[in-house]
C-alpha cells in the first residue's frame, strides 16, 4: 500500500495554481488550470489549456470542451463538479501558439506535480487520456507507433482506461476518416463514464 500524501490536497492545489516554474517559456504568462478532489471518480488527463481557457481560467471552456462533454455524455454541471470529475492537463498553463496550432504542453508540469496530485485521488474508477501527449504519458509502452494505431487498440487497455483523440475542431478531418471512433468507442466511453460516476466513493 502506498503512503498517504504528505501535503493536503487543498494546499497542493494552491501551490499548483501559484506555480511559475515555466514562466520563462510562457508568452502569455502563468495561469495554471486544474480541478481535482479526493472524491473524483473520473480522471481526465488532457494536453494544456488553450487561449480561451487561459482567458477564463475554466478548464475546457471552449469548443473542444463542448465536444468532449458530448463524447462523455455529461452535462456542464456534472463535468465541472470536481467531486465527480478531475480535470488534470499534462501542462497546466497555455503554452502559446505555434505554426500549426497550440504548442505542446510544457513538460515541467507533469514531472513536478502529477505524481503528488494523483496520489490524492484514490477514488478514480476511470482515466480518460486525451491526445498524444496524455496517451504517451499514461500508456507508456502500450502507446503504439501512431495515435490512430493506439486508439484502434482501445479495447486492449482494459475497462478503466479510455484513450481519445483531442476533441479540437482542428481534428474534424480525422473524425470523418475514422467513423469507427464515433460508432464503437463513444458508446462504450459513455457507459464507462456513467458506471464510474455511479460507483460509491
């Protein structure tokens, strides 16, 4: 059995939200965005906040978030109830824009904070990994040569992990090329989310 976390979660979240470790690399400044509690049953690990989330400070408060909530089959109230769903990106701050979209999440966040943060969340029944950075982090050697190949093997990951592509509007072409995702993955995702949320704490 692992040892109990040393720092209380509310203190840890305060420290994360005050973090400036990546300040020299963030063109828009630091604004860590995270939501978690000891009682959360679903853990969503995404990539990093976009510009709209950086402005609002509310995780997934953009078009990607609206599509994600539809995929999960939950309403806004459930999604933003941190006693049910924890929202933990790979990078807590908006990394800025690159030539083809947002820059990758800064690697310092997961290295510094994730282990300590996840140690508090012992009621998690389902982990949802979104996008290649979260998939590589969460799956390790189970990550295949490409994101699509990894997603095609979703059944092999067991009932407690669901891999997803990023729900960004930029990925519309991928969704159209891969109709199996909506037909096969999303119904199972919704079933697993509902089951995890109904599990006792």
